[in-house]
């Protein structure tokens, strides 16, 4: 209801502004140190409206980020009063803690990120969603030195494709041991596209070009992804196979823009309606 009221108000204001400008178009002139900028009142008014909307959206985003600690305290009070179910409480707690982690990452504040992680109860630190959010923010800050061991323990405890993907991005102390763990995991999850992508990335870092290409091709065959296409394309380009590299660059671009899904849908429709 509030959104509908806001839209109607904006429409009415726009109509009123258009009528006023039609009656008296006018011009706006700015001068500064010999520079003169002249524009119509219509253009100037539209620019002000756009600027207002951009500032409003920025303020709303900042307000949500700053409100995260307050929401967490409010959730704790509600939980103690028994106003939410245990499952709902757990879900909301995960969302709030993940928001605090992202807030610290958005601010490029390493100490704040570590403080937000320390404040998370130990039982929740084992949740794949929170661990993944923490590692992702550590990667954004360019420091994932201790994350490899955390991800390895988590994957041994419970397999998660997103954590497997992140395992190929972090830098452990022993890259060969990191690769060995990933290859051991492949015996349990041979069709995991994220794991195959990770294996390809690790082999590239170890300059095992043949194995890297094989793993990346398998990842794309299992479940195509823009990341796998990009990794394979850069590898092929490095090896001088420009044609094959261009093919995978294009395939990755199609996945990003949704061309693959559109093409499949059209193909299926033609097949159904065809003779």
C-alpha cells in the first residue's frame, strides 16, 4: 500500500511539474570563473529529480546496513520472549550475522570483519552459509591465508558446493596439499561441477596445464558456468589456441546474459511445434 501511494504521488507531482513547465519553460544559467552553463528548466528539473532518487536510494541502502546491529539486538529480545519459532529464529540469526559480515566487507574494514566473525556463536560458525559469507569477504579484502584450513574442515564435516568453489580461490600454505584434498574429494563427488572448477583452478596455479584443462572441460560438461568458461578460455589463450579460447569466452558471455536459456527455450518450442 505504501509503495502504491508513493508511485501515485510521484505521478501526480510529475504531471503537475509538466504542466507548470509547459506554461513557463524558462532557462537556467550557471556561471563560474568565466564558464557559462545554460540549459532549459525542463532538463534542469529532470536532473534534480534523478539526483534526488539516487541520493534517496543511497540513503536507504546505508540505513539498512547501519540498522543491522539494532535488528540483531531486537531479534535477541524477541527470541528470549519466545515470539518466534526455533527454526525461524535460526534463519533470522543467520541472515543478520551474514549482513554484519557483508557490512564490514563493504566498508573494507578488516578488524570489523574479524570482530563480526568473533561475535558469531561457535555453533553457527559451522553453518555453511555463514562460513561462506565470511570467506567471501576475506577474499574481497585480499586476505584468505587462514581460510583454507577452515574450508577443509567444513568440507570434511559436511559437503557444500559453494564452499568447494571457495576452496579453489583461497591460498593455503601448501598448494599441493590443497590439490590433494580436492582430488580425494572427487572420488566421493565425481559430478560436482564446483569441485571440478576448483581442481582446474588449483592445477592452473601449479602449472599443471593438461590436468587443469581436463578438469575445467569436465566442469563445463557437468554444469556450465561463466567462471569455468573464463578459466578455460584464459588457459587456452595462454597456450595459443585462440579459436577455442574465443569459443569459451563466448559461451561464458552467453551464460551471463542468458542467451543459452533463451536459445534452449526457443529450440524446445520449435521441436514441439515442428513437423
